[in-house]
């Protein structure tokens, strides 16, 4: 790698992402643990079952039947001898009566031993059936655990091969990559945006893979002491959502611990129901597209009240001007929302602007008010998402299942448009259903096929 350094951060059973540092000539492997943990509880259950089997099948029980059989043989032998003696010496008087009584007692003991033998044999039969079933369960579990362990090893071997390829590609790019295009420095002192690195976070939520469409992030302008993470899944037909889930920290969100659910509407859609995956949290209020209308809904998280403002009558909604890729559209994404260092914006398209993107600032009062508006030449259906940084709108497009590209910008201060941006976002899933920029941590918050992901926006 010449003067470049190779930095590898190691933790147990990691998921690895390689990337090229912008500020230094380093190829970095950023390791994060997203693999399924070894099911230790199953192994513990096998150990417990084995201990119970050992306790149930003791050496005393193994020899109990033999001891009963030995006693029976001895009693029968003694009974046979007593019967022979009685036949030889029976005097038909007292001696004969005593001998018969002895034989009667011995016969009763034999019958009692036979009853004990039958009960013991029956108990052992049930024990054998139960033990056989337990042993089969333990065997099946151990086979599954061995298979799981083996598959993890094979998976790691494949990942290691991919890491080597990525690092080699990174080293080659260091030698040959041209500098990124010069972008507008924006108007908030951050300098030029030069790259998007990551992912920094990549995880399923507590819902697993149940909901492919949703949104998440932090309140960009939170009230003091109310800096929470929020999550909305479109739980009805991948189109509608009716509640907001909040977590106190990123860790509790990733682990699904201690959520607070705030309901906007019932599960049956109403005019207040969330439609589509595009939304933001700003000033303790969720802004989103109201169900089946061209209106913006503002849901106050404290008072649980909804106020609205309508977009222009020729604005697209209900999949008239959605985001999309060649031959495919992302349904119900006509109305997008974005935040930057100072403002909240709504991004949409109108027939009057020929289906091209329109940007309108939203004044975040108790009842939202539409403010200054900008018209662009970007046809909305050619983009997959938009976001704002320092008053500049950026648009992304689909390259392939592994890459999304930031290809377009519009500066709201100068009205300058550019179509020559080539900043790549490395995807972990084929589609990005939601994307928004948080100016406080300079992260892009992404919802991608049920996974929540973050990327860092890097400035020169």
C-alpha cells in the first residue's frame, strides 16, 4: 500500500465494511457485530436434559429387575423344596397343616414379588420411551448447533475473501481515483461535501424483516432533554402507518428495549394516518403526507393533535409523481420532507412544473405554513430520494443493488443546478425507501428494506 496504512479494528464475530478514508490515505476495515449469536440457551437445555437423564437412570435402577428376579428364583426354589418335603412326610395331622401354611406364605411372597416385577417393568418401559424421545431431541438439537456453527465458519470464510477483494479495490482506487467534483460549500460553514462514508450503523429493528417500508432518525430540533430516536413502520400494506415508536438511545433502539408508542390514528386509515415512508421529526412534531390527500400533516407528539396545510392544487400525490428507477416507481413517495441546519422543507412535483421537483420551505409554527419556493429542472421520477444540506438539495439515483449515487444538487441561495455529481453510497440492501440528513451529527439516516442504516456525510 506504499505510504498508506492498514487499520483493522477487531471484535468478536464481526460484520465488516471496508472504506477509504477521505482525510487520510488509509483503507479502513470498520468491524461491527451484526451476526446472529450462538444459541447458548439451546446448548444449556441439552445439558440440563442430559443431567436429568443421568439422574433418572441410576445404577440401582439398572439392577433392580435383576434383584427382583433373583429373589423370585430363590423363593420358587424354596417353595419347590417345601412341597417335596410335604409330599414325603405329610402325616395328615399338625405337621401337614404347618407345612401347608408355610407353603401358603411363600406363595404369597412370590405373588407379591411378581406384582413388584410387573410394576417395575412397566415403569421402566415408560422411562425407556421418555428417555428415547429426550435423547432424540438432544441429538437433533446438537446436529442443528453443529450445523449452525459450521455455517458461521463458512460464512466468515466468504466474508474474509470479500474483505480481501474490497481492500485490494480500495488500494487500487487510492492510486487511480480522481478527486471528487467540487461542490458548493453551502452556507453554514461546513465546507464542500466530498464523500459519504459508511455504513456506521446497519441493523434490523425489533420488527425484524416484517416491514420493508418505514422511516427513522432523531428530532433535528428537539426540546431540551427530549433527544430521542424515533421509528415509524408502514405496517398496513407497506403504505400506511398509524403510530410513532420512540427510544431513549440508539442502543435501546437496536436492541428493541423500552419503546414508547404514540398513536396518531387507529389501524383503519383516517385523514390523519401516515401515508408513504417520507417524514421527519422536527421540534417535537412529526411531519408527513396526510392519508389520501395532497396535504402536509403536523402531529404534535405532546398534545397528540394534528394540524395541516395543503400543497398547491397541481401537486402530485397518491403515486402521481413518485420517486423511482427505470421501469419501477416507489409508490406513495410523491411528497418528501427534508431538514438541514436551519429549516424544514417539503419536496414534491407539480404538473405546472412538468413533473419536476419543487422545493418549499415549511414554517414550523403550531399550524404549518408554506414559505419560500424554488423550482428545479430535475424530473422527480428519475430520482430515488432527496435530502438537504446547508440549503442545498441533493438527489440520489439507483445505480445497482450495491450502489446509490448522489448525482444532482440545487443551491437555494444561488439557484445553481448541477447534474455531474458522482458521490456513491454503498448499500447493504438493494433499495433505500427513506433517507434524511441530520445536521447535528452529519449523518444520513436511511431505512433500507427493513434495515436501519446510517452514513456519515464528509466535508472538505
